[in-house]
C-alpha cells in the first residue's frame, strides 16, 4: 500500500515521504495513529504542504545541530517521579517526560519523537538517552531520575 507519512517514523521515513508498506502495517498501525494517510492523486498536494511545514520545524544544517547538541549535553536534567521503597518507579519515564524536563532545566525545546530510549526507564538513578537532532548528529543526554 502506498502512503504519505505525516510524522517521522523511525526506520521508515520523514514527514512528507511517500512510501510503500504492507497493507496491515498501514491499516492497523500507521493510519490509526495519524502517522500516515493513504496516497491518492489529490494527496500529492498535501505532500508539498507537509514538506514545507517539516522544513520550518527541523534543524537545517549540521552546524545548527551541533549547536543544539552542545546545549543539550551541557544541561543537567533532573526528573522527579513517584517511586516505591526499592527504587522502582510507578510506571516508567516516557520521552514526553524527558522532553518537558529538558525544557524545564533550561535546555532547548526537543520534539519527543526524536528522543530514543534503549530500554524503558523504570528505576531511580542516572540514565543516558539519545536525541536525534539531524540524520548525522545525535546528542547524549544524562538524566537523573529522583524520587518525588
């Protein structure tokens, strides 16, 4: 099935890309979550609009990405969450939580979809996560999860 991506999907493409995927993946995952729309001849007009919006919001050059990377790596991020006696969290830390904690710590605004967690954060302590700023630039952010 041919679809037009409306959001960036890891391993598939960026917003505005026209890609060919399996029917079930499109019907059951991408389209219900508004990550994509079906491709039609009339939908080609939407592709240009999506691409223009993406260019406005994304980091254009490697130099800009390196500047944002320096800001992110210089910020100390503390995230206060509820936890049990043994240091286990009630739930887990999500990329949206991390994005808001970075902003609250004085860092640049980061899109939650660009934050990559290797494993769910479910314990107190220091954790490291990666933020994809540009296809060639990723920043490492250290997060200290503390009890609230």
